């Protein structure tokens, strides 16, 4: 794990993505080159009485600008206050935090599964994989949500040049139903080795975990949990391990092997 720093940065760009989703580009952050797919940053919301920071998966990085991008959806008071900030406002940013995804081998097909607001770390992984892949068919990006308004930044994902499979529960875009159904259908038609990566709502992760175990497919899941401290002190994010004992998602995670955590 690289050294963790706390720095003052500025919101350089704000983009409203619809359906209460927002994207921020934040800089400068001196550790941007050290950030790996799956890691997160911890941000303190300024000018409020909210003491604890909020954890955000890193969506993208721009080393030349020393910039970090995050995407978030307004779920509560903290994210609502964050959404009201503007370019030029300052943020206190802590990171990089957590572990990261392990890349697939050259012979494995990467099945990248994103559900709703779980998309950012999966996109970051796909972006890092795309330039080093000699065969773009060796990666498939599965992106699901309740409706098409949950599938944000779709054009940017498609520009990576890998195949994208979309699914919406209301049928407004792509496969009608859960993204895990589309994933299962893809796996049934695959030949050769593959590896699954997933981030999204708990129900989706449970289904991916179960499917991977049933099919004996290796993979990793990026988990979400309340992370008040982000560095493993407060124990606000502990989850049970299948082998016994507990893990701190912010410290030992958020990325775990398939079957490692009791979901």
C-alpha cells in the first residue's frame, strides 16, 4: 500500500449526469500516480457539521493534471451537500486507501460487472486493462441498473473499445432484467478461461459471488460498507469471512476474492 496523505484540493470540474448522479474532477492530489483500480479516497465535506468523511471509489485519474475523478449519487445529507459544491470549492482529500484488483492473465477473458453506482472502480479497471490487451474481445463490460438513467457515462465506457453489455430491470436499455442474468448467459456461451470482477449493490454481488463459485470461475468483488474512518480504526465496516473471523472493508478490502467474504 502506498503512503496515505491528506491534502487540500479543488473541484476543477463538476458534471451533472442526471438521476442524482454527479461527477467531480478534483486536483491537485500528489498521490494520483499511486492510485490503482479498486482503491478509494476519503473526502471531508466542507462547511458542515458532518464530522466523518465519505468514501468514494476512484473513477479515473489524470496524472499530468494530478487529478482524481469520482462519481457519486445523492443518497443522504452528506452526498446532497457535496452535490451543491461548485468548481473552485476546496475539499480535504485522504488517500489512496484500500487494496486493488489483480489483473487477469493473458489467456483469461475479463468479465467486468458493474451495477448502478458500482460502476466507477470497474471502469477504472477496464481503462487500465484496455491499452495492454492485444485482443479487445478478451474483456466484456456488463453494466446494469434499474433503468437507462442509472447507466451513466456509457459513451465513455464504449470508447474503451471493449464490448459493452447493458441491462435494465425496466427494459429501457439493453437486456431486460438483472445484469447477472446477462452475465450468466454470457458465461454459458464462453469457451476458455475467464475471470470475474464486480462492484455494485449487495444483491448483485451475492449473485455474482454465487455464480462464480458454481462455475468455478476466479474473480474479485469490490464491496461497499459504511467507512467512517477509512483506515481500519473505528470498525464501522467489518464483515464476516467465510473462513471465520471478520475483515475491515476499508483496511483489508474493499476488494476480496470470490467466496472470501460471507455476503
